[in-house]
């Protein structure tokens, strides 16, 4: 199945397939699909991501404990 426009119905097309000077040639897609199947991606969270989230949670808890400790000592 060709995606090219019908030459008999294309405006400004000269015999032989050329276009008149100043005319824009008809638009034709350059690809019709994927050249190879895409690899399946994994849905697993990487171990480094788990470690980063755990580190952020630990730092947030330490920050809150220190902040509460400072507030308690001021009062």
C-alpha cells in the first residue's frame, strides 16, 4: 500500500512527476512504521532508586528530630 498521492489528482504536478518552479511537492511520509519491535521495558523500581528514597526518608526524619529538639530546648 503506497502512501503517495495519486498523480492524476495532484495539483501542479508536471508530466514525468516534477513540480512547477515555486510549487511545493506533495507531502509523503518517510516511514511507515517501526523498523524493529521495541524491547519490552521492565516495570521494576531499580535498587538504587529504593536506596535513594530510603536515604531521603532517613534524612527527613533526622531533620525533624533535630528541629523538634532545637524547638524544645528554646522553650
